C-alpha cells in the first residue's frame, strides 16, 4: 500500500512539474525574454517558489489540523480553477491586463527594455525595474497559484 501511495505522489509531482515548465515557456514568450536571461529568472523564481511552498505547506497543514472542513474549501477552489482553465482555452494572454502586473507598474518605476541581466537599473537618479523583474514577479505570482493548489 505504501508503494502505491509513493508512486501516486511521484506521478502527480511529475505532472505538476511539466505544468510549471509549460507556464514558464508561455511567460517567457509573452515577455520575449531572451534565452540567455531565462536561467537567471528561473533560478530566483524557483528559489522564491521553494520558500513560498514551505510557507503554504506549514500554514495549510495547520489549518487542516485545526479545521478539517478547510479541505472542502481547498477542493472547491481546485475544481473552480480547473473549470476556469478549461473554459479559457485559446484565449490570448495579455500580461498588461493582469491586476498584479498593473499594480506593480503603477507602484514601481519601470523601464521598457531589458538592460542586460539586471532586475533593476538606476535611470535619471532613480531605481527602476526592468522587464526582467516583471517576469520574475509574474513567475512568483504563478508559483503562488501552484502552491495554493
């Protein structure tokens, strides 16, 4: 029985990792991230994802232990997310319409072009985010969604 549980967990994790790669490819293509910069974003994105997943696991386990009915909420959220993804097939992605993207651009001064492998640059005496930092924020936002499910 333990072997079957292990195999099931292994297959699920493999499927989820392929899902992550697909999302990363979409993000990189939408933001036109040069191939030479993708490793840098993925390194910091995965590091942030590990931290967030650890936090979500600890908080989720504590919630489930204290309130067993929260499991039903998590399940309903997964079903809702799955249906939403199914209905959005073929929809063109517009990152500039994303609420987090818009909030970030409104709050953080930004430049429009990549500046080497820098996440931020100083321009006119002011620190500004490059599109590379926006891509990192988008990857982290995606990882929060993956961590919740």
